[in-house]
C-alpha cells in the first residue's frame, strides 16, 4: 500500500484516471468557455422552472448547479433521475435539460421524448449518440462537447456547462468571477494532492489510508449535500467500496440513532464531515461538531474536511477535487483499477437482453 510508488500507480491505473482527476480545473474552464458560445434561443431564456434529466455522472452536475444557485435563483432547478417526468413539468414555461454523457442513457432518452410530447422547451447536453440525433431531428438546442473518458470523470463538463447556462439565464450573480477564484484554488491544491506529493504532505493520500478496511459515510449540508453524494459515488465507482452519504441536518433526525448495532461492526465505519465555517448554517455547523463527537464516543472513526476559497463555487469545487483524489488513492491502496465499472456494464447487458 505504498501510495508514493509511482510505478505501482501506473500499473494499477493503466487507463490513467489520475490524469483526468488532475485535469479538473482545465476541464471546468473549457466547459465554461464553451457554454458562452453554444446556441440558446430566445424561446429558452425565460423559463419558470428547469429540470435536469440524467443519471450517474451526468446527473451530479445538475445537483451541484441546483445547490449553487438555489439561494439566489428566481427559477427552481430540479434533477430527475429516471424515465418519467413529474406531472408539473409541461408546456413552454418548463425547460428540460437532457444530460447524457454518452447520449444513449435509456432513462434520459425516455424523459426527453416525454418532454417533447408535453411541449416543453428542450436542451441536450451530450457528447453525441442517440440524444444528439434526437435533438437534431426535433430541432432543439444541442450543447455537444468532446471528451474521452468515463462519465464521472467529466464532472467539470456536466457542472461547468450548467453554471455557464445559469449565468446566461441570469440565475446567479458573479459566477464568472467566482469561477476564476475556484480555478485558482484548484490549481493551488492540485499540487498538494498530486501523485508526486509524498504521503506525509498529501492529505488525500493520508485520508485514503484511513479508509482501508472501513465503510465511509460522508455528511454534508447545504451546498455540500451534493458534494457528499459525489464523494460517495466516486468511492463506489473508483475504489469499488461500499459507501454512503447523509444530508445534514436531516441525518440528525434519523441516522444518528443507528450507531449502536451491530456493535461488533461499528469500528468498521468512518464518518467524514464536509463542513465550512463560512457557508454552513450556524446550527448545521454545531450539528456537525456534536455528531462528530457522538460518533467518536460510540467507537466510530471520524474526520472533517474544510474546503478552501471564499465563494460557494470555489469551496464546492475544492471539495469535489479532494473527494476525487481520495477515491483514487483508496482504489490504489486496495490494488483495484479505478476506471472500469464492470457491474454497470453487466447490468446494461442484462437489461438489453431483457428487451
């Protein structure tokens, strides 16, 4: 489990997931710049509600964007993970964004077709596939980007394009300035987390070492709730470990009771709290501290992560960056290739055979 052995990293990671994680700041800038040039008809510029339809890595950008603009946007942004749209999504006042990295996600394609039948405004975000063909055939805007890799590694695109869209729709203020700060923070901390930085100085490597043999539970509130989800799914897909995420303060009304049994296994859990003195509600910050202590008293290992930056966007992206490196080094420590997701591929095959 020598995370400083670069030859070992290359052996375990032959498809170079590490390079994609390293590239997050560049990816988010490219997505923003592209978003300012892509087509946005006048008919799409005054929605009364926005719905992002997507799954997995193509949906998380919607969660992050909704959390980011929620405090200022006069328009609600919601994420639908599934085949069906809610009944209230109908007519030209609704903007449905079909987000599918491959363009072939069956749930997203079904939702896009339903949106078309209901007369909503539609916009597609994809690298191509059937979704791109659907957009062209039905004459709605196609925001197409080019990227080689796993959908989860394209978070800079899925999030960056949506915040670019939010900026063009005037749903949030100062996003461009916040993005500049965020990219500076990402560049600064990339040096701390990159593979060449040895374990004693690399908090992501040290954090991964603590997770070995334990089941992580990630806590986050407010803008960090979808970040906690991102950590959970990255640990699932990159490190192939069972992981959970819990929203705060909701976790204090149920999850916190479940810290007693099975008592022989409590020591195998690890609670990680994403918390920000600047952005957390004061009572949520207190809840993080009290829950941290309560978990420790019940034999559960705990850790905290405090993102850097002054803006919500900077802190969110820094937390995403750290979580991505954390999941990567956890994969390396377990000796598992972080790129393939064999169970997902198997399920897709079984679904296709069942048609």
